[in-house]
C-alpha cells in the first residue's frame, strides 16, 4: 500500500511500464486525481552500448523538467490496494500508475 496522498500543486510522475513522465496534480477528489503532463527536455543524453534487446544503457542521462500549462490531462483513481492507477486501467500489473516525485525516465533499451 502506498502512502502517496496527492494534493493540487504536488509534483508527481506517471509510470508507463519502463518509461516515466513528470506531471503536476491539478485536481483532487476523495477517489480521483487529475494531473497535467509536464515538459522534460533532455539535458544530458544517455550513454548506450550495443547489446540486450536493442542496447544497454550505461547512464540514463538527465532531463530538465518544467511545468506545461497546456499539457495533456490524465485522471487516476484510488484502488483498494492504495495505489493510484489510470482510470480504466487493470488493477494488477505494472504500469499506468501515479507516484510521488517529479521524474522523467525514458527506457532507451527498447
């Protein structure tokens, strides 16, 4: 069970399997939270070498994140296990989950 209790203005991230997108909470009800996707510009490119599925990432690089007032809105619902899952998403499995902290990660191995 998660302790994440998102409130308007909180910075968080949306997990999409292995990729992660930064977002900001814009609205909250007892069982739903609406977030706005934010911008993430590549500041330092990843270091890749051949191997694995497509490549092996030795250093994921870094991103500069900023709020995007025109970003896409997404809605998440609070599940019985305490996790915030994308509205309409399966209750189990990885991905489509909202968590605390402003992060960006792109899995360059795919």
